[in-house]
């Protein structure tokens, strides 16, 4: 009886430990950047000199899938005509996002004082990192189109 009980326990442990193949494979975080950016809109930098001056900005969106649950750091860049842009946001902690393990929309707006962001092609880059260890979960780069 002891050997039979031990055999049943061993088989049950192996079956429960193995699980289904889909559950055994952990899904990797991925980022898909939308092909089209937003139309240009006016952005006033929070510390603009003089006040009231606006610059054209464009918003780029992406979708993160299988984003690990917790606080994640998002890095986003936009390069147009070989020149970098700045984030068009005044939000404290703008690069911190809260993931729930599922799908999440990422978005960032970009502007440049001179030469200004304009309709046409640009290269967008998004990456996600662990907020405590700095481990990179995913990154993606894509050419995007800023419409007229």
C-alpha cells in the first residue's frame, strides 16, 4: 500500500508540475509601435521663455503586451532629420507606468524648439525596464509618419 500511494503521489506531482505547454512557456514582453503619429498640435513647454510660446508636437503610441506587473520605466525617443526631440510633457514621473501583466497602451508626445518637428518621417523608439533592477523587458524601433 505504501509503494502504491508513493507512486500515485509521484505521478500526480509530475503532472501538476509539468502543467500545460502554454502555461510552462512564459510570455515575453513585446512592444509594437503604431505606424502613424498624431497630427501636429501646439505644445507650451512648462518653463518656456517667454511664456505663451508654443512649438509643434506629435504624439506617438505603442502597445506593450505581457508587460510584467508592477511599476515599469518607459523610455521613449523620437528622431527626425537626424536630430533628437524632447518629451512634450510636464508630468512628474512621466516615464513611470503601472503594468498589470497584460496589454497596455504606451504614449509619448515629442517636440523640438528649432528646427521644429514637422510632417514627414521620424524614427520612434520605446523600451521598458524594471524600475528597481534596470533589467530591460522589451524595446522596439520603427519609422513613423507625422501627417500634415
